[in-house]
């Protein structure tokens, strides 16, 4: 135990130095771990990100887009908030009645984030700040004063991999989420259990690769803690493009993936049912791309499995759906039924490869012309 704690402390110091002293902007990264979001952001999200101060955006080192839907009036916690880019975008989207808290262990990053609170509140026209930043550790939220069941949503952007004890991070996230709450996060995952040579490499750890979790272990960890099965949203393959580091990583592949984890209240098990999306979410009126397996088009009847039904009924999305008993015949629709478990995509590498194939077909000059990615199970 003492040896593990000493290693964790040493890794924290290395990460703090890397993000506080070595990196001054995303241009200083030595790999391509900070990949663009796998799919375009909605217009209102793009606008919120555009309004973030350039000095804050310059120090952004994320690997995905962690701005979920239905944010109005929510309390959001950002684990590993860095310079505050995502926090400031979220603070605009939750509105004055909502609140966003960012926590990060690198003091220099927290100082940058705090510096621009007044700037963003004035830009948004908010009378009272709805965002704050804490210097602390994401695996020790209690030490930072964060109470049980105090947040509706937790987000995290390429940070959980930097913490040796990922189970403790997830356990703390579960503790502070309200029943029905969601952990919406992007992170780097590995195609295999990482050998010690990769795990002990300081640059690879700082670049979010050395601490990457084997993707199959994620579902095991979260279910042990109490979360529902991870819902894969998007995935993008990571290319290192550094010959020295590629020699170290060998056959191991890495992917940036976004997941939804829900903390459901203790209740009777849900049953399969049919749902109709009412189009009530701002920016997603015509369709809601919930994850890689379910896209709900406004007005269409869609059959969902037991766990998806429980998530929709017991989360902030309940107001956006009408629920009907399962078993009735379905009309032809553009929705996606997840009733066949063999068709559900859970492998982020498979999803990333399929997404790359679609992109290559849609590239200018590709045979057959452009296509629209099919959101199907």
C-alpha cells in the first residue's frame, strides 16, 4: 500500500510538472492523443466554445467533446478542468440558475481558469458567477469539500487516465452524483493491458497514453461501483506520430472514446418498452443522438432494452420521452432498436474503425460521393 501511494504521489508530481511547466499550449504535445471530437458539435455548443477567452482555449488538452444534452439549470462538475475551457462553455449552457465547478490538481492551470471568471460572466450577461474552480485531486473529492449527491452531471475530458487509481476516481464520481445523474466523459483507452515499460514512461503518461485503461476493463470497474453499463457515444483512433514513442508502444493501439455512465436510483428493474422522443431538447429538436447505438428522431416510435428504458425514465431525459409498453408492432421509422443485443456496439476500436471508413467514403473525390453516417445498432 505504501509503495502504491508513493508511486501515485510521484506520478501526480510528474503530471503537474508536465501540464504546469512543460506544456504551454497544445502545440507542445508529442503525440496526437488530443484528437478532434469524433463528430461535429451542435451549433449552440460551437458558439459557446467560440466565446471562451483565447488564453483559456490555448491550454486545452482534451481528447473529445464532453458537453452533453439537456444542460439547462443543471449543476455540473468537471473532473480535471485544466484552464477551464469546457467549464466556461458549460457555464453558458446551464444558464444563471445552473452551476459549474471545475477541479484540477495543477495549480497553474487553476490560476489561469480563475483569472477569467469575470470576463466570461460579463460576456454572458450573468449578474452572479455560476462557475468556480478548485485546486484538488479528482480521486479525493471529499477533501475538496464536494458533498454526496450534489451534482446532476459530471464531465471529464482526457483526465481519468492520468490517475493511477481509476477505481477511486469513479467511486468518488458515483458518490457525488445525484440519483439519475450522469458521468459523461472522454478518455484514452488501450487495446490491451499495458506492459510496465509503457506504464512507467513519463512522457507517455503525461501524453495520456501510459495510464490508459484496457477498454474491456472499463465495464467491469463501473459495474462494480454501481453505474449502469457504459454507453459508448463516439470513438477516434489515436496516431502517435513520434518514432521514438512508437517503438515503446509497439503493438498496443489507443483510442479516444466518449462514454455515458448513469447512476440510477434503487428501484424495481425496468422492462423493455417503446419510447417516442418529443423533440424538446434545445439544439436537438429533430433528433437526439443518444449514443452509438440509439438515435431518437422526433415523433418516431423506438423499442428500447431494459437498461435504456431505466436510464430514460430515471434521468433528466424523462421529460423528453413518452413511454409505451413493449411488444406492440413498430411502424417503419428512422429510429434504432437496441432489442438485439448482438448488434449493440461496445468496442470503441470497432466504432472508431467504422467511423474512419465512413469518413474515407465521404472524403472529396471518393467513389460514390458523400454519405451520411448511419446511426444504427
